[in-house]
């Protein structure tokens, strides 16, 4: 059974008292007669199907009310909400000449998942110490011959403008030519199964190697690769816009990991959601909700125990490869990290 909600809004052009010229006011192509329809599933899937029409509209931008955006030329989209609730959805209709009209609607969503942990990076300054610790130093290149020295300095990691910013810098420290940061939730948040989302914009440049990943919480007693490693997102500047997701475990270490890739043309210019959906039966990796890698899980793998999260930007090494010596800094920005179950 489905609940149909229809919102019909007629956009009226009004004269505005302003000292500046309203470029849209006299534009005959300004979108009008916006009609927003949605069908919200009642099967707890979180799926909502939208159909939006407007006179003179060439495209539509959807703000789903939870920090996720999507553009459509047809006005017809389906979005899966991870958490139940009432969301204010804003739709901006844009004409071929650039004039816009925005309208909103309240959408009721039923979904079975619950947000169990998150960091929205809203408080400026150092990352929340209740959520994140650090790996420091180089540790013999972290097994990958990496060139950076990890610090907890504000020069390398800071929360600003509602985002976590991890910055690789070309600077000498402890015998290494680059500094960066590697944050981990070890001992602060560990989890087994669920869905993880990172919304991030990635650095570019030859040698850069940002990663969003998870490691088995028993790594101190069950050394890698037996503890298991889940690489939710890796990107190397030498293969710009190619997104990797990889699993490492016994028999699949180093370059023998179980991996898939997908191209993301705006990986370094726009924010995208990199996610993992993890059960005892499978692990599914997606970019902006589109699954591109599915791994069959069973009792023989280490992916049935607690893991913790890691975020870092490395330089060079076995995977990062050749380094552009002209790079002086490169930043990965993370808008949020969320874990649902």
C-alpha cells in the first residue's frame, strides 16, 4: 500500500522592493506552475519516487532535506532515504536561460534503518576526540613505502566550514618530505554490519592517495591481513577519477585484494557519497547510491566481526605511485560520516 502526496504550487511573479536589478523578474522563461508529486513507499524501504513538472523548466535540482542533492533533466527521480522521518524537500526548477524558481514540500518517509553513529563536523577546530584518534609517524611507510609523516597538527587536519579537512603538505618532518593526517575511530567506535556513508571531495595530483576505509578491531592480536580490511573508497591521482573498493584478507593481501573500480568524473571537484552496505551475506560498495561492487560474505572471511573506521591522505608508495614534485598541498574534505543499522 502506498501513500500519495501531491503538492501543486503556482509560482507568482511579484514586484520586489530592491535597489538592485532582479534579473529573473522580467524573464519570460522563468519557470512557473511547479507541480511536485511523490509516492512514499510503506514497506520500510525508504524509497520515495518524485515527479516534478514546471513550465519553462529545462532541469530540476532536488534537495532531499538530508544533505543529499541530485539534478534531473526530466524531473523524475527515485531516492532511498536511509532513515525514517519527515523531510523538507526543496526543488529548484531552472530554465534554459538560467532563471530559477524554488518550491518545497513535506515528505513522510518510512525506513527500517536507524542512524547509530555519525560525525557531521559542525564544530570548528580539532576533530572530536570522542570520535577520532590518530596514527602518528611513518611506521616504515605503513607497509606501502608511503612518503608522508602523519601528524595531529591543525596544519594537516582541521574542522572548518562544516567539513573535516585532511591536508597533505610538502614539508620536511622527521626525515620525510610530506606531512598529512590519518584519523581512526579505534577504541571509540567499532561496529559489525550496517551501512556506512562518507560524503567527500577528493584531492587530485600525481602521487596523492586518499582513502576512506575500515580495519578489523582485533588488529593488535590478529595482525593484518587476518584481521581483514575493507577499503570503501581509494583514489590515486595517477588514475584520476577512478574509484577503487577493495577487500584484503588472508590470500588477498597487497595487490591481490578483491577489488572493483568505477569512474567518477567529478571526484575532485564535487562532493560524492561513498558507501558500504555490509551484512553476513554480502558487502556492497556504491557511489551516490549506485552499486558497482558486490562481494559474497560467509563465515570463512574475517568480515563478520567488529571493525573501526579510518580516513587519511597518503603520498606515493606502492599504490600512490609516481609523485608530482610540484604539489605543495592537497586536501580531502569530508562533509559527514554516518553509520546506519
